[in-house]
C-alpha cells in the first residue's frame, strides 16, 4: 500500500480542525508527526488544538519537542510563552521572552507577548514601553494597539489609551473587545454619550457582521 504524502495528511488534519472535528484532527496530526517528526508547522498546529481544549500542559510538551528539533524556534517559543500566560504564569513567560528578544530583538510576536506578560504582572509602565515597541514592529496589527490601550488605561493615561483603542478598531472593526474597553475608558473620561455608543457597537460586533441594534 503506497505511503500517503505528509502534506496531504496535514491538509486532512486542517480540514478536520476547520470542521470542528478536533479529536479526528488530533489523531491525524499525531499520526503525521509519528512518521515525520520534523514537520514543525504541524506540531505548532497540534499544540493549538490542545490549547483549544484547554490542555495547555500537553500543548507545551508538544512545543518543547518541536523547539528541540527546530533550527529557528523563535515562533514556537512565542507560542509557548502564550501558553504560559494562559496558565497564569507570566513570570515564566517574561523570562522566556526576554531570552528570545536578546537573540531576536525585532520579533514582533515576542515583543507583544512580553508586553502582555508585563501587563499581567501589574507592571503597567514597563508594559506600555514594550507594547509601544510591539506596535512599531507590527503597525498593521490590531493586537498591540489593543493591549497598549489596556496598559495605558491601567496606568491612567486615558487620552492615549483612547487613541490606541481607536486605532485598534480601525485595524479590526469586528473585534468587540476594543469597543468595550474604549467604552470603559470614555466613561472614566466623563464622555458618557460616546461610551454608550461604544458599548452598543461592542454588542453589535459580538453578534457578527450586519448586526444593528434598534
């Protein structure tokens, strides 16, 4: 019986995942990695599936194996740091990310995750600095602007927080979180009418494209 092409196996695993058949996708990825353990993209995708199931430790185990095999493991290490944050271990995530940024100082994902780690540790001024840098490295990405807005709001720099969140909305108008957070910032700034409008837009965005309140 002919051996199936690994790329075809990966496409099949992705199709299972897209269809919500997570258990089938996991089995497909595991079979694939059992045959071709150096398919690091497949390992990253398998880790994402375990993260979706909230099995973060298993996801980390998979990434550790992949990182040990990778010639350039930066993206895998950023993914691992994100899992540490999900496990509420921001100190470990910060250590991992600072080590990575010492080697790759312009890695936008690492800079973003470092900012989030600092934010979760309550180090708001340091988080603002890291997230400003993340926004510079990835000017077209909404996530650095959203988290920068959160950090600025927690540091009581409300006007700057508002500007960062407005930019996040421009970049990702369908993300309800930015409207919600901007509403809270505007409330604190005494702009109640604008805040109410943002809360309404947050609800509309959460319901999906084309939704409008009456």
